[in-house]
């Protein structure tokens, strides 16, 4: 699933439905991968979206990964202490 360029509170509800649809359409057992590379404008609601996506994937017995996260998203996740929960923690020294 690819996130759009804008992911703010205004888009959050539709994006949760996109996550649910991506899980439903994925091959059985396939991990939910979220491509965040296109994100240019976002707020803290994107963190809530990623946490919800992770919960939904886990509830379905699936893996979860975020790819291509912009540096500002990683920094925001770190600021709120959820970077490791959503898989955005940078390796030590990286």
C-alpha cells in the first residue's frame, strides 16, 4: 500500500479504509507493507494511522513494515516515542 503525498487528519479516515482494503486484498499470510516515500505533507495523524495499520496486520496474523519513510516522519515518530512500534527506528550509528 502506498501512502499519498498528503496524510493529515482530513485524510486519516479514508486511509484507514485503504489499509483495511489492502489487508483484505493481500495474499494469505502476506505482510502489510506501507510505502511512505511519497509523503510530503503530514501531521501526527499519520502516526496514528501507522499504529492502527500495525494493529490490524498483527490481528490478521501478518507482518508489518514501513518503507521509504521521509526523515521528518522518522523524526516525528521518534519524538512521540513510537518509532520502534511502527518500524521506523534507525539502527545504532545509522
